[in-house]
C-alpha cells in the first residue's frame, strides 16, 4: 500500500496510508431530490503569463472538459462566478467567452448551466446607481442571448454607490424587470468579498434579509431562487423558511452544506436547501453519490458519504476565505482534471504547503481523491520540488 506524505506547519513530515479509489457510480437518470450546481473554476494554459495583473489566457480544452465531467455526474454547472476568479484575475473579455463556451457545452451535454451576471466589465470603481443598472442589464442580456440561466451576483459597484436600502430595491426592481427569464439572486458575504459589507443596505443580516425578501416578493415571477453565501446556517434557514412558494434556496454555505442540503431529513429546519457550491466542484463524485442516496430514500447513506467532506471544505474555505479558489484548482490538479497546478493571476501561490497538505489529508479521508495513485504522485512531486523529502 502506498503511503501519503504530509507536511505540518512546523516542517515535520508524517505518513498516512493512501485510501483506495472510490467506487462511486454515475447516475443513470437525472438527480431528483435536489437541484445541485458545482461552481466551476477555470484552467489557464500552462505556458501563459499566469502572473498577477495579467489577462486570463485560458486552456479551453481542460476548462470545458471539467464541465463535461460535472455533467456526467448529474450535477449542473454554475459558471463565471467567483469560483471562476471573477474580480480575482478573470477579466471581462475572458468572462464573456467563458459564458458563451460554457453555454454551448451545456447544450451539447444536455446539462443545466447558470452563469454570473455582474457589473465588473466597468473599469471605473465609482459609478452612479443608474450606471449600475445599465451595467447589470448589459451582462444580463448577453447571458440570455447565450441561453444560460442568469445569477445576479452582488456588485461591488452597487455596494459603493448605494446610499440606502432603497437604492438596492430600485436596482434589483429595474434589472429584474428587464429579465426575460427567471434569475437566481446571489447574496455573497464579506468572508468571500470584504468590499460587499452592508449589502442590501444593512450590515446585520436580519435587516438585510428583509430587503432581499421584499425584492423577491415583488418579483416572484422573475426570481427562480436565491443563493446565500454568508457561512451562517441559521441565517440561511431563517430566509429559506420565509421564501415565497416556488423560489428555491440554493446554499452557498461551504461550511454547513451537509445539514442545509439534508434539511428536514436530517433535522435542519423545515424543507431543504438546494446547492450552488464551489465545494461541489472539488468533490463532484461524492456529492453526486450523496444526492443519489437521498433519491433512494437513504438519508443515513447521504450523511455517511457527504458528512466527511465538510471538514475538507472548511479547510479549502479557511480564512482568508476568498483564497478558496486555490484549493479547488489544487484538487482539480490532483484529480487529473488539469495538467499543472496553475491559476489565472498567479493565485496558485495563495496558500501554503502545510495548508495544501491538510487538503490532501482530508481529501484522502473523505473519498475525494478520484485517482489516489495519481494524486499521491503529483503531491509528492510538489513536495520534492519545494525541498521536502517524500
């Protein structure tokens, strides 16, 4: 049996047995009990100038192959979101191309794709509320033209421009009024983006959620769901239980998703949350197997499969949380979905070797290494390059 070398924060190495390859089965029919999207990352060309501040130069073959893999496991793809490095290296031109290409792959695979709609193609940091509305509409119409489902992301421009909750009400009312297909609203917390403090007009989630729910209540025909990424399970359950009928809660809580997706089947409030998670891009086969267990009416098996992945996800999303993208790409490399541990904008350097070692350890323990021998070979090679005996 192969051993896996681990590296602690004090430089001491240790070994654990490498787990066997998981034996998960791809679903023969669409998943039924939950709607689940994996928020996918982008893979740059290995030979590109993947340094801070440089435009994204994407390896489209690897990037789109990863999305095809997600579809093969029965999950949908959430694209051009923060996981794809929006506001952290993915420039406006690359974002538009990603949306168009991803929508085409979804049609080819018969999969479901939703994509981020934001205002980040505007270079100026300070714009008016009217300009925020126009910027949102421009990206919304492009997304609709591609045939993808829109996710109305939280806008840094709006956070800067808004003087009160009324500005948020106005922006969302006008943008939703212009939508020709139902959208998902995205509430992203400050752990993911500190520049979004006070979003929806108040730093307290209780008051902010009232504004969000007012917006939804006034536009129920235009809102398919809301994705909450506050890393606060109580807040999510509170909002979920107040949503109008037909509006889904998509959890974006990468710390507490097991109970939130399980919902009332595992004692986590009334109903359940569906999923739109960066974590599911890192553990797609496990997530698929767990939802298949729910489809089969086996919540115990669901918990047995998905429960151990939550500690892995908490490590990937550890503070500073906005660097979680590094862990997602790292696991994609270990699992053979890209040929090098490279990221747009040099973000592959955003986590330490001991942090990555803990990801390896937890992935090994939670059946998240799809090809354990390959993962061990790549990890040990990375250690040796950095002067650590493996």
